[in-house]
C-alpha cells in the first residue's frame, strides 16, 4: 500500500492540464497553510518539489522558540556538552569571539514549550502528507534540529555545497524514495542574505543524475536553474530531499548575516528513540571530514 507521501509526490499521477496549471504559478509563490493541503499545493509540490507557507508561526511563537533555543545553547556551552543522544553539537564563534552553537539537535526533549508547539493541530496537514500513521520524530534521528548560519571568520558552515539527501539512503544500502524536509525560519532572508537554494523539479531526476550531476558538498557554483527560497520569520517550508539544494553564503558579515532555521523529521515505521547511550551515526562521522568553504 502506497503511503500518502508517495502519492502526493508522484508527478506521474498528474494530467498535462495539472502540470500546465502549476507552470503558470510563480516559483516564488507563498502559500497559506490551512486545514488541508489544496489540490494546487499538492500539484506544485509534486512538480517543483517544495512549498513555502507564509508565516505559520506568530511573532510571539518565534520569540519563544528563539528564547528556548538560546537557553539550551547557553546551557550546553556552560556544561561543555559535545554530544547529545549520539549527535554532535556543532560549535563555532560569534562576532564577539564567544562560542556559538550552530547546530543543536533534540531541542524538544529539553523544552516542553517547544514540544507543545510542534504538536499543535495547525501542523496536522503537514503530518498527513507522510501518511495517517506518521508521527513527529523529535526523539528519533537527530530530533528537532536548530541551525544558526553566520558568515564570520571561525564560523562553522557559513555555506553548504550542493547535495541531495538521497546520498544518506545509499550509505544505508537502500534506494532513495520520496523524502520531505520540514523547516521553520526565523529571519527575513532575501537573495543577498544567502540561504536555501534549490533546483525546482530536480527531485524527478534519474539515479545517475542524482549521484553525479554535481560534486557533493564541494561545489558551491550558482546554477542557472536554481532559485532562492526567500523567507520571513515564522515561515514554514517543505522541500523534497531528492532535490539538488545548497545553502549559499550571505553577502553580509557578522550579526547581520545570521540565519536561523529548525527542521524536524516526520516518521513512519518502528519507533526508534535516541538516548544518552546512542551511538553516533556514520553520516555524522563522515560530516566531520567535510569542510564547507
């Protein structure tokens, strides 16, 4: 039985009329998240591989999340924490030379406020894309991950090279299938601010193109077909992990270049929670060997 996500993401289910209607919609369209995804939203996702929902979180909720994640980052720096449930913290420096946590996993396991927010009913249409039995995976994989990108000397990952998330599936000996990254954004980001770049429709590419079209993580070169995903605080985005995508370096430096996002997995299948005894996954060991330019 096919999952809801496999059905939603299958461009082959669409008629030529459906595809033509999607092609008339500007690639920078900001949609409204309601009780159900509309047919045109589902078709846009199938054809282009992403959706941007306008300010799903309120300014008060954005402030709460930033406050909670800053509190946790300070705690982990003070306690000299390096790994949480088998997942390493990524620590760089801020413009004042102080330590700055740039990637922190499992935030909801240490914040009841964030856990409650993540399970709000407004996100049910997103969960149902993955299937009626899907669950929020904030205690599995890397949990709810909060990222801080900043363009500064000594900063970790001011940019991230071209890649698809299908590579991780190949490491685990399985062919890449439909996969969605669900993210929330906390800063107003335009093209000059760097941020997410993706190639619409590239999730429908063949296996050879997914493996060899670009040099994974090494290539940062602009692609003529790429678009910038511009966001406002509180925006929610979905993009298929099989898309070619990258994070561009901001044209600004210091605090004005700060870009904050968080991502959470929605999962089906066996429940596999992480704890303090969990081993570090292979792809994180590999990540330590990759230096982003």
